[in-house]
């Protein structure tokens, strides 16, 4: 078992050579491969938007850092195009074997022109111009004619539609409930999907339908998955993230909610799930599915309406994002009167702004003057029946109970707005 660092110019055939050389169960970590896994693109795509690349880079680095710990137990294949001498020195400390895939300049450039964006062509010239900087102890391999299924001569399509702000969807549910299908039916081109099984199968080179993973694969995937989530939800920019998380802990679920994530629970019912698990999943998943239903919060009804049915689905998120784009930082909240900011750390409750779309008389009745509120203020307002008690009228800070109290109250101010205690 060993750590293999495979390098070469764009279009040289690194991915295909590794795919044809690695054994089943080996760990394969490539940049384009992981990015395509996260974005749902076809495997031959080599052009990615900056957001997808940043998220993928975080997941890739975390996967590599964890993978090297297991190099004595399983073969690790890391694909690197731009290998610097400093980086090579780091790999050597782990006893890495270096492999340069070199089909020759003419062949590499021809392949790059056929399958890569235009800017990649210059990287071929740069790679071969620095032949003296190739790893000095590398094994040079000419892969010859490569069987590269899925390649296409059509240039990669330009990504993608701008949406204005980050939208996070957390999809929960028991095994075999249909979470992946739920995302696949709703995601748009360029959306990022973070799914444990998909990442694990990509790293281990197994089929997408596989749901059994060796312990070292689980550990590496866990690191890569968490790094991808952290990067995705903390990054500024225009992107939508789908996180498939079967059963997040109450603390983690609360965190997802605090950043304004939409929680979609996919649950076709225990009878359907158990039947699917028996037919489509390893036997060990039966216990996992049973535990999911045993731990399900009792007060949540089995036939709970989806976020879309309750009016908080895709359309709601899109309108919220439209309001955010038009929002002027410092504008007062209708409920509490305190300033509202796109940066949640500047809001008094340190939570992302929410779209207020309810009116007194019913939660499904829309108001004509659509607006944003602090997330906590939106929760306090509920269906609008307590509007006469809102802090901007009563003089209370929104962190205090909304219900009326008796007794003397001292005054204070926050953000230029006066309140009574």
C-alpha cells in the first residue's frame, strides 16, 4: 500500500490512467472528479465556477489530509496538475511515489483543445516548458491510446445563473426515503449537492448505487463532507447548496435553521421505507431506518406538510433572495425597529434575515407589501395576531417576552431606537 501522486499537463490522461490502474477499493482523489460530484455535472466537464471550485478545494484538501493517514492500509491516488517543488517535498515526507503522465506535447495539446476550455491550452505550454521542474524521482509513463468513456468534443457550457445570495437546503429523512431523488428533481444547473454516499463512492471508485463503505472510506468521507459543508455555507456569492443529511442532531439542526436553511424532510412512511431498505440497501440499514423512526420527534405528525406545502419552499426562497438583493443595510425591521443587515453577525439576533409573508387572519394569507424581518422577529410575529404587541410599538427590546407585563420600566436605546424595560 502506498501514496501515489499522479501529475501531468491538462489533457494528458491522468484520470483515465488512474481509473484503469487503481484497484477496486483504492482511494482516488481528483479535482475535476470531486467538483463534478458536488455539482452533478457529467464526468468529462472541466470548467467550473469559482464558488464550486472553492467548495471542492476545501473538500479535496480535507480528504487528502485524512487519506494520508491510511496510506499503509490502502493505496491512495492523488491527481495533481500544478505540482510545485514545495508541495512535492511535503508528499515525500509521506513516502509518496511520483508518476508523470506524458503522452507527448503534441498529443496532450490536441486532447486539451478537444476536451478543455481555451485557457487550459496555455497550461499545456507552461507544463512542458518546465520539464526540468518535473519531480526528479518521478516515473514517466506514456499512457498511449486511452480508453476515455464519456469524453465529448463539445466545449463545456458556460455556468451559470446568478441568484443573488446563498440558499441552503438541508434534506433529511430515513434511508431509502428518496432524498437524492428529491434533490435531483429540484436542483438547478450549477447547484452544489453534498451527499455522503456520493462522495464516498467517488473517492473509492465504486458504483453510485453503493451504500456500504469500509471504515477508512467513512473517515475520509466524513472529513471531506464536513469541509465542503463549511465552505459552502460560509462563502459569499451566488449559489445554492443542497445538503443531504439523514438525521442531523438537534444542535446541528438548530444551527442549520439559524443560518436560514430550508429543512426538507422526505418521509414516504415507515412501511414504504422498510420495504425499500430490504430490497435496495444492505441489511445493516434496517436498524438505521428503524432507529430513525424511533428517534423521530413525537409531536411531528407522520403526514406533516412539506416546506413547499407550508409556503416556505423554492418560491419562498427565491422571493426572499430577491428581497435581499434589493435590501439596504441599516433599514429598520417592521417588527422591532432595529436595523437589518445582510451580514447576520451585525443583526441583533445574529441570524440571517427572514422573509415575512404572513398577515393577521392566517399564515397562508399573503401581504401585498412583501418585506424582510429579523429571523427571531419573524418567529415572534407568528400569524400576525400579536402585531399590536410588537416591540416597535410597545417599546420593548425584541429579546424580551412579547406578552405584556406590569411594573416600572426603565428606558434604554439600541441603534438609535429607544426601548422600555
